[in-house]
């Protein structure tokens, strides 16, 4: 395995390279007695550490256990980790990147007659997760900081290394994730476990491809929930009461279920909801929502903008204005053609 880092150590990199052993298959390297940095007292160490970026600190932490036990003192509270399982990348504070490159111990070779040379034969080890977990463990041991964001993007069904990596993260830290993003082809049992057991505070984004069906029985407690599926998706909207923004695409929600949801919203059952968008292939043209038909809710009229937060705003044109029992104002909109969609925009008081 190799390790790529964003820039070299600025302090005596040529000297350090002869001392550090970054082979993850070995134990801790002995502290080099001839390198001056390691003969400094602790307070002097910390002053040096404060001048280094996280990548440099991580490399230093691999030189000895003593160094590893000190680097977190200079700023563990300000460090956050983002894990990209598909690209085998760990990002510190959204800026400093570690790429994990896995190779076999004894790679096979082949001889090319036209070139007259041997080449290392490429071997797909994409389903391996051991190296990624090892580097993540080393980072968290050195920095003592949590993983806040988890990304997985892969359409290969055989590549399921995201699940053991996510499970490892959840089992080894108390702090919940801020963001969980899964995109691709996954096993139903793995996705169900993740949605049941992973605590997320801000964003859950799920995009499924190639799965025939998924029936969710979970209650996410997060601000934003987005779920897209090319197959049959069945979700109970009543389980999403804590969400601020909801997006469901290609779901099997009927107009009857949507009308029930709107009655619950009108009664005040969704106090946090600001916006919901639903695309479904089961909407019936003859059905009504709170007594309104599609043409009552079409996009004709004055344009308005709803600002969800500093990164997201929604443009609204037309629709029908309604009021909840608690006085909250909202606008319902619905398409009059394909694809079928419905959205509710809840305005600020």
C-alpha cells in the first residue's frame, strides 16, 4: 500500500524520509535518536506541531508512539474526517487529502513481446476494505477526532466494502455523522442496517440503482432526507417527522397516502418541515389533495423564493396557498403532466 499526501513536510523532509517507515504492515518505527526534533522537550514539540498541517502531523505520528500520543493536543477539536470509500480517500477538514493505494504483496507480471519488457498485471482488489480501515484507525488514534461525513459511490454489486467500513466507524465513535451519502447498488440488508443504526444530524442522501425494491422501516432524525431509487421504493412519510427538507424520487406513494400526509401536516404533526418534493408513478389524476385537484396546484402565477439555508433556496411559481391549524402558511404545487411530482413549500411566519 502506498500513501499520497498533499505536500511534503516543510521541515527537513530529506532527513525525515530516511527515518520514517510508512509500511503499514510493520509495527511502530523506533524513535530516531539522531534526528534533533525528537530530543526536544514536550512543550517545544507542541510548538513545532502547531506550525504543521494535519498531513504533516499524521506522518510524524507514525514515527513513534510518543509522538502519536502528543499530536492531538494541538487541535483535535478542530479536526473532522470525511471518508470516501469508493475512491479510498480520507479528507481532513475538507482540504487535506489522503489517498490509500492498495497493491498485492506479490503482483503477477506478464511479458509483452512487442515492447520486449515485463509489465505488472493489474488486479482488481476493489472489494478490499482492510487498508482503508487501517489508515482510518491510525488517523483517529493520532488525531482523536470523529468521522463526520461518509460517502460511497459505486454501481458494482460485488463491491460492498462500504458496509464494513461504515460499521467500523459507527462502532468506534460516539459522535453521530453529520452527513451520510450512499449512491450505487447495495444490498437491502446492508442499507436497512445503516438506516436503522447510523445516527445522522444533517443530511442523509440515498441514490439506488439496479435494486428491484426497497421497503424502509426507519425514523431518521436529521435536517435533510433525500431518497432516489430506480426500483420500487416504499416509505412511510409519517416516519420523517423530524426532517426539515424531504426529497423522494421515483417512489410508489399514492395520492391517497399523500392526502393523508397533508392532513397530518395541516394538524401540526410536522413542525420542522420546510419543504417536501415527491416524484411518483402512482399518482391518480382523479384524486384530490385537501380538496384541490392538479390544475388548482399547477405552476401558474407569481414567483417566490424560499431560503432554506445559506446553501439552498427554492424557487416557487403558482400553486395553491393553504394554512395549517397552527397558523403556518404553505403552498402546494403539482405537475399537470409527466413526470408526476408534488411539492409543499412552507413559508416563514
